[in-house]
C-alpha cells in the first residue's frame, strides 16, 4: 500500500536533482492474507531446526535468516524517480540505477523492471530495479511511473500500457514472456 506517498517537483541545490515522483509500497499492508503462511513457515523452520540441533542458537539463526528472506514483504520500500535515476530503498537494501546505465524496461506482474542489461537475461531481476506500482489512483501508480520514466528516458521502449489495462494476470505474464525469450524467470 502506498502510504506517505508524495509528489515532489522541488529542486535540491546540493545535488541539483529534480525529484519527479516519490512513493512507498508496503507488501504486508497490501497483502495481509499472506501473513499466516509466513508465520507457519517460521514455525516449521524453527521447529525443524530445534528437532535437528536441540539448541536455541541455531533456531534463532534460522528464524532470523527466514525473516531476512521475507524482508521485502515485511518492510516498506520507498521508490524515487529523479533526474539522476531510479532509487529503491528499504531498511535492508538500497538500490540506485542512473539513467545513463538504463538499457531496457520490461513489465513484470509486480511492476516494471528497469535494467542495465542490453539483452534479455535471467539476471534482469537481480541487476535491475523492480519498481512496484502503487494502487491505481495513488501517487506511484502505473500511469505516473511510466510517465516519469518516459520523461527522463524517452529513448527507452516502455512496456505496453494495454498489457496492464485489465486485472487479468495472464496478460501480465504474456507481456513478460514476450520480452524474455526464455519465458518466466
């Protein structure tokens, strides 16, 4: 859920950076129905480690590792599109991709991937930045993100907006398969 989203058109004198779009997505608030599954995995993981080692330290370590793997779901992520590039920040990671390094954009069921790789690769999700859209009508929704990217990188071929016109996930998956010759990642 995009909370605390704000639209900025101010210019900071320290870096001469114009921030066009800034929004926040918190997957835990957007999909709270997934929380019981996460708790079940944490419990089963901790119980399995307890049965194997019968020590508290490995149990705590396994739970911390599982929570780290779920950090994208548990913690909010803030996104920013500025004249310098694209930034995605959460409490555990910080990613920045300058416009001069951006080679392609491709659609994903979760949002849009902006990548520095020239050709389609399985590394797109790891080298690029996944910009998750806010809900329709909020700052950071699909239309505003695509417009901001087109403003700073007009030479990029943006994914078709019609692919996301409906709520049908099949259209989203078909668009991803059309971009990547190997299909889904």
